[in-house]
C-alpha cells in the first residue's frame, strides 16, 4: 500500500477508536479495516505504540484476513505498551489482560469464552435473545479471564482459550492451542500446548 493509504487508515482508526470510547496511548497504528464490536459498559484500554496490521497484504502469513475485536457487556480488555499483532481475532466476555512488549503472530485467536453454552437447549437459535438483543446461548457460555504477561511471543495461527495465563517472556509455537496456563521463561507448543524447554539468557 502507498504511504498515503497507510496514513489514512492510521488517522481514521484513531478517530473511530475515540468515538467508540476506546482509551489508547501515543502512536496507535491500526493499518486497514478492523472489525470492532463493543457492547455497552465494555472497556478497552490500549497503551503506547500499539500496532495492528489487518488484511491487504500487510502480512502474507495472515492471507489478507481482517482482524476483529469483540468486547461483550461489562468486559475488560487491557493491552500494554509496545504491543503488536496481525489479523488477530479477540473475543472478550469477561477479561483479557495483555502486558507490555507482547507480539502476537498472524491470524491468532484469543477468546476468554466458550462462545456457546454446553446446554443443547440454549445453543444456536433455540435459546433466543434477552431484552438487549444478546444471545442467551452466548450469555450462558462459560468464561474465565486470560492473562498474557510481558514480553510474550505467540506464534502465528495459535489459539488461546479461556482461563489461561501465559508467563512473562515465554514463546508459544505457531499453530498451538493453549488450553492451560504456561509458566514464564519457556518454549511451549502443540495441541494441546505443552512445555518444551526452559529458556535462559543465552537462548
């Protein structure tokens, strides 16, 4: 894309974020279109130097997929300073905290909710909607907060599920499905994501 297009989207998205009530720090850069669904009483706070690339060939690994951020009623999404992500999908029902200097690879999925109820009578359209138009199925889905600590690297096309903490400085291998917490200073990968080795200062 041309420089003019880059600048257009940077300033357009800053205005859009302000209109949505998203609090962000200095030098926010969101390239291209980003889907955002922010429910009443949801809170999104982003630190300084945040970069989000989405679609339009910014990252060949993400195959031009557009990013998506969804924060349900009463949800809290907090992203620290100097973080970057590419065509990421984030769905927060309860709480997602991302620390400082976190890098999230192309087309990752991070969600603190199962999205659907385990009760078959509520799933899909059977459960209907509440007075605010929210799906009863989604409301009754289980959720648990996610914490991604400082300096974490998450490889492309990984999935991080509810209730997980990823410890500081750890690396999650590409294509992993993180179903339980990962300690600090390690490499972990796989489906389900498991500890591979401890990192040290020489790695």
